[in-house]
C-alpha cells in the first residue's frame, strides 16, 4: 500500500469512501453491471467526505512527499 517505494499509487474511490458496493464481480458478464455501479457519493462532494479525508491522511502520513 502506501509504504511502497513506487512513484505511483492507485486506490479505488469505493475503498476511499468505504463503499460496500462491489464495482466488479469476476466471472460475470451480463449478470452484474461491472464497472458501472453508481457511487455512494457525487464526485463533486468527494474531497469534503470525512471517510475520503481520513484515508487520504493515512496514506499521506505513511508516505510523505518523495523527493
């Protein structure tokens, strides 16, 4: 996670806001709306979301800016 030496780190928005909706269900094609599940929060409201802020803080604390 955040402790990696990689220059790039990716995380799904669903994880950042602790959504219980699964964005992808492997092994399905027509039975589940893979990658089309509506988010629990509007994109415009994401930065103000407390869950998102807490996760962003935790990642920043684990790995401050790299040179």
